[in-house]
C-alpha cells in the first residue's frame, strides 16, 4: 500500500475528465497535487476546488508532446513541493475514423501525445520517483489490450505504452517503484469531443460510459494498492478472456458494434 499523505503527485491532462477527478481524489488522501495540461483556465478551476477543500495544488501549463515541457514539469513539481513520488501520465488524444479514411497526420498527433508524451514524462520523473520508492501510473484503455474499429491510431499508441511499461516494470523490480496501468472502457469525458479526426456517425455510435469521477477513483485506488493493471468495467474483462479463447468471435462482435463507421 502507498500512503499518499504528504507525497507529491503529478497528473498530466488534469484540466478535465479522469485527470481532474483523480487529482481531486489524490488531494483528498493528503497528497500535494501538481496539475498539468494545455488549458490553464480549466487547470486553475480544478486547483481552486482542491484548495477550497483544504488541499494543496499547483498548476503548470504544459504540452506533454514536448520532452522539454515534461522536464520543466518535473522541475516545477520539485521546486514547489520538494519531492516527486507519483507521476500519472493521463494526457491523451483519440480518433473516431477508419484506417482507410484517416489522415496520416492523425496517427502522428496521437502517438506524439499518448505514447511519447507519457514516455517523456516517465523519463523525466523516474530519478525522483526512484528516490522516493514511489509509483509510475499510466492511463491506458481497453483498446490498449484489444484493438477496435475506428480507433487504430489510438489503439496503436496504447499498445505501445503497454510494451514500454511491461519492460520498465521488469527493469524496476527490487527498486521499490511500482508501475500501474489503468485500462478503462468508455468514459464520459471530452476526449471524444476533441478527437483528432472522426467520421459522421461517431457521436451516434458512442456507448454510455462510466463517469470520470468513478474512473478517477478507480485510478487512485489502483495507485494506492500498487496494482499492476486494472481493467474496467467487469464486462470488458470478460471480453478479454473470450478474446484469448475465440478472437474471431470478438472480431465479429466489434465489427457489428461499429458497423455504421463502414457505411
């Protein structure tokens, strides 16, 4: 178990959605929270809520697609709180378009934020997290475990993260540092509204997802318990089990679910 009291937690992509909700939950558990995202006004709103509840929050405008920005974020966290215990790579972009119709630049943009943005953050944070025997945390997705139609670039970026973190987890064995990957299904956040590219039926095809508050709380509990990996909801854990036994069946189920994208 990881006692968060007095520890410093950096959360990227924390202006809204899972990141904002997780940051508030970390603060309620006594952590000093450093919020980072591109939208400064939204970050300030989240920080104000944390401070109003008696927590400590610091804000930095940050584009995680830049290695230098991640280095500056870690330096900022150390300057403001004196330490860095937990780094949560949550910032992300998505797409809602078939591979055949998607622009090549869509794949580049998604990979720069989702994969390289997380890699840069972990690289900058690792020496400090090692010193505190803390935790590296990544918000992945069900699509990081199993690709789905219209999310090929997003799925590729998340699969890349799983490979990176599987390797890193082994390298860190015995160091006292844990690596947690959270893989939620659909969550009702702005990420889909701000998709890099989407087809005309995208909004109509979106299923009802869990709330960002619920997802954020699950993320924080997984961090505290130093979980290796968490997949939610239960239904998707069953889909992944079925995928091992009958991947072709899952292919057909997913194709049917996203059929409108091919019309």
